[in-house]
């Protein structure tokens, strides 16, 4: 990031693009960090995760997730509240795992960016 963008408080261009994708994900759906990078055709899961950890608080951060469906460590309960409010498909913990948090049902919750073309018009 250039000194000029630091002084102005502007986000790096890649971060802006990642956050724009996060805002496009519909309620009740998710994209993985890798999905976002693939959608942007730039960077990878780690770069997207870094952007989300630094700048993601102003967007629906809970919609950009790990590919294994586990809730974001340290933010599980906040994310779970959002998922339940939005009707995001979850895989509830079994009785044997009572007290454990559910995971995202990635087969049902994953969004493929189906409105991508419409969003760029």
C-alpha cells in the first residue's frame, strides 16, 4: 500500500475487491476464501482471509468461510447468530457431540456467484 493511500485511509485495491464480493453474497449463503479468490481471479485463500481479518468488519464477514464448514474461531457465536437469522444451512452437532457447535452445510450453503454477471452491469 502506498503512503498516499495510508494517509487518505483508503483500502488497497485488492481489499476493496474482496469486500465487494463479500457484499454480493446473498443472505443465507456463503463463499469460501478460495471461492472469493477464484471469483476475483487473483490471490488465494490466505490473501482473502487476511483481507477479511483486517477489513471485513464493515461487510457481512460471516458469509466468507473456511471450506470445511467450521465456524470462524473466536467468532463462532456471533457468526452462528447471523447464520440462524439468515437461515443458512447448518449441520447440527450429533447427540454424541452435545455442546459442540454446528458446522455450515457447505453443499447447501455454498454460493457460486450466480448473479455475478448481473452485479457487474
